[in-house]
């Protein structure tokens, strides 16, 4: 390791070790043991305690969710080892993603809602703001490739969001207000009737005026004039010659989500459940702000040194940013029943997405109130079904067999519109792209109890994938593509060895894949004279994965830690091949990801707990004929070092958490030359402290205050950070 890498590893490790040493010495005699009976189903498709799962699994339950200030579901995942949440400007961010094990983007992580895939048919991503937070019972995060059971989108892992099923009459109402005129309310109600029928409904809405996330930067050029205002800012490569002359205005957002669930116990061992989640997420920008003065003729110049100046006038300093919204509707019907000793599971569901956004398209002579624009509308839908069965074969084997089918469709149209801040007034489509895909799969897993302390899992899955009806182009010049078929076999071997009562070893080796999305196959678009060309002949990306780890606990589970190492060898990496002003997608490269995850937990006493984790990720391109400058460089979007430390406090009617989070430098360019810090467009290292305190003056009432970025640290994660934010909530529950 280099000195910098060692520093990123040693600091959190020393702090964790010190915490463990001090807290172990403070362990009071006769303290009640911590009972760890969290059940997880996503890792093996059978019910297992977390300690028995042959992989890296984190379960976030409702109690854990309440310890953090959760705006959107992905906020709950940002302190898990091996997970990096890209949300650069809070609620206003429309391009968020959750990245597992060094894979960049939601398309590499399968996200489920009660087993129903949420990854859309277009990019393989999702809008996290459309998922209801109030109805979550728990979230299961399985880190590491899971294609043997789940197929594509599971190269990095699986996130299963499991919704609440009421066991009795319950109701919750909460409302809050905070920095940047941020507000939120949630209403949840549920009941159980005749001990068989459960009904849960809820609605939540929140919004914010936001803040100025995006500075307006001009490149200095020669000229005349002498107007003060603005300030210098290097570009992300460290080169001078740019001047900040204003910002694009306050970046605001609003989201709302409805959820409902009806479950019926058809027998003592069987249940039928219907889940619906409908959400809408919108963002916009307010009126831009200038830092410059003006001359009588409306033209000004900012002096930048060495005789260089930047022209600025009211209507030519900015390409105005448009508005956007995404609506997602998810419906799922599931069934489970015991037929003798066989557990039968079945599911069918759909995910419907309508995404639209606008861009200003004026010549630079228009202003904020009348510039024309373009409207882009993407409508996509996915239908999913799966049937599986868990069957005991004697005393030593449990066999899981299943089959699944998924059908995707996506259509994108571009329109000219008279005003860029409105979705209305569009005429005929000026450009279209779209297509269809379908995937059929069969999978099997044998859970083999070799000996009392040793369990081996043998799994395999076959996926047959077809894309068809692909098209792209302007009216009268549309290209229609031939269909394409591919198939992949994904085996996996995993084992758990409980060597001692307090020690467990786990390991696995397997293969996984990700099929190209309809966006990568068919979406061709142009930006600033550069054409981004799709490729209907793309093949799936594949990976061979290796993982090994140890879980250890002491003092009757009061102290525990885990260490996991892994490696991913990736082939057929989908990349842009640069040909002049055209970037063509191609299966162009190879990459290797190596990582280390360390977790520690210490119960100090009945009311105080210390915890922490550290992740080292070395994700590099090893071969890329289309972009030789990327070889041996770090994969964009993934920090090399991350760590989290925290203290949880719970005593009588007060509970709280204070935590610190760090991530190291993130590159956004494949050649890793974007090294400058403190400038727009860069991703610089960051350490923030967050805290939340909840007071319960009565059993039916909670009052909480949270502070994110408590030290008010300013940094750029592409956009400017929000600084310190405070939010207060009052909740009533029955």
C-alpha cells in the first residue's frame, strides 16, 4: 500500500481498536446478552439467521431506520461497509445510485420491493425518491454477486426492501421542518382483522426550496472593461483561467409517495399479499443569481488577471437548467404456502415508469422567462414473475428450484417545446429510441449440511435473454435493428463453517453477469457536437467473484467484528469507444476489483453502543482498447477508502446517535486526471459528522432533532455541498 492508502486504513482501524479496548474493559458484569436473531431471506431464498448466511449481509430494521434522518430510502444505506451511496445534493438529486463492491451504478445492483424488481427497463436504475419510507419493515443488503439465484443486475449484490405487515391496530402521524425551507409529513395506518387479514396504507410528502448547488463558470478571454465581481475558480484538472460569475439559482425538489399492502393468511402456513407503491419526484431551478455589475449597454467584463476577461451580460451567461419529474408505480402479488414439507413461493408484478425532463434550447438571446426548450419523455415498463420451491431431501439437504420470466419495454421521444420550464406545447416527436427485451431463467440451489458445523451451498442459474424491436433516429431517418439473443450460465459455490460457538468462516466463488440495458443498446443522442452512439450488438458483462470472511464475537455477543476480502474479475466491460466526435458503445475492456471490509460492534452497557466499519476498494481498468489512457486507472465513481464510526445512546425516554463518515477522492474521468479539490465538477475527499436525538415525553409521542454535516464542512461532490442542515420532527403513534 502507498502511504496515503495506509493512512486511510490505519486511522479508522486505530480508532476502532481503541473503542473496542476501552469498551470491553467497561463491560459490566452480569449484563444481559445481545440476542442476534435477525432473519434474512434474500441471501439464499430460504429463511436464515444472519450468522448462518454464506455471504456478507446487513439487515436494517425499523429501529435502525429511526436512528437516522431518512429523506429517501438510500439514506438508510450510506453507513454500510462495501456500499457507497451517490446522492450529491440531497432531495434535489435526480441521478442517485447505490454502488456495491466497486460496481458503479444501480444497474449492477438488483433492488427489490418485497421480492419485486425495481430496476427499470431503460437504464437498469431507479428513482429512490419514489419509494415510500414509512412502510419499511426492514432492508436486507446482500453484498457480492448473486446471479446464481437472481440473474442479471445482481453483479454487485441485492437490496431487498421488505414492507410492513400489521399485527394489530396502529397509526403514525409525523411532521417536520428544517433548513432551506425543507418540510415533510407522513401518515401511516394499519390493522389486522380476524387474525388473518392485514391492511396497511400510508402517504408521505416532502419538499425543499433547496440551495444554489451549481455555480456558473466562464472561461476567461481577452477583452476590455473593468467590472468587479465574482471570483476565480480552477477547473477540475487544476488549470486556472475560469471565473465564477453567478449561480444557476436555488435547486428545489418535491417528492410524494403512496403505499398500500393487503395480506391474507390463507392457512396457518400460507399467505397471499398484494403491495402497491406509487411515487413522484420533481426538481427545478429558481432564478439565476449574478455576482457581476452591469454597464449601461448591458455588457460587462470580469477581470481575471493577465489581461484575461470574461464577458457577461444578462442573457448570455448561462444555459438555463430545465425541470424534471419521475413517476413510478409498482404492483406486486405474492403467494407462499407449505405443501407438506415443501414451501411453495410464487410472485407476479409490474413496474411502470414515466420520466421526463426539459432543457433550454435558445440561442442565448432569450432569458429565464421565455426561452424555448426541448422535452424528453421516457416511458418504460417491466413485468416479472417467479415460482420457486424449497424442498428438504432427507436430513442433510434442502433443494431450491425455481423459474422466472421478465419482459421489458422502453420508449423515449424528444420534442420541441415553446417554454423550457413547462411540459406542455409539444408537437410531433423529433427523435425516437426504444426497444424490448425478455429474459427467461431457471435456477437451483442445494443447501448441504455436510457436518453439524459445516454447510455448503451449490447453486446455478441459466438465463436466456433476447432483445428485439429496437429502433433509433429522427422521423424519416429511423434505424431499425435486428433482434439479438444471448444466454449465460451462472454457477456459485459457498460455504459456512461454524468452527466454534463464537467463530464462523464463510467463503464463495461464482460467476455473474449483467445484460446491457435498452438505453445502452438503442439510445443515441447528441450533446455539444458529440454523438453518443448506441450499439444493439452489445454482449453481457461477466464477472468471476471470490469472497472469504470471518465473523467473531466475544462476551456473549457484547463484542463482535467481521472481516471480509473479495475479488471480482470483470470481462466484456461496456465502454465508449471514441471515434472523433462520436462515442460508440462497445464491449471493450476488463477490470479487476479487490476489496476489504471490516466491521466492529461493542455494547458498552445497557444504554450505550459503539460501532464502526471500514472499506477498502481497489477497482481498476486492466484492459481497454477503446480508451488506453484508462488502463491501470481507478474506475470512476468509486472511492478507495470509506469509513464510519458511531455511538448509539438509549436511556429511558431519550435516544440518539452521533456518527462520522469519510470517503476518499473519487474520480469522475476514466484517465483520473480530475485531481483538483474545491472546484465545481470534482469529487473531493470528505468527512462529515451527523447527529440525531429523539425525546419521547409519552409513549405516543416522539420529538427529534437531527443535524447533518454538523461541522458545516464545505466541499464539492460534483455539485456544491449543502453545508450544515438541521431538521426537527414531531411524531404521534398509536
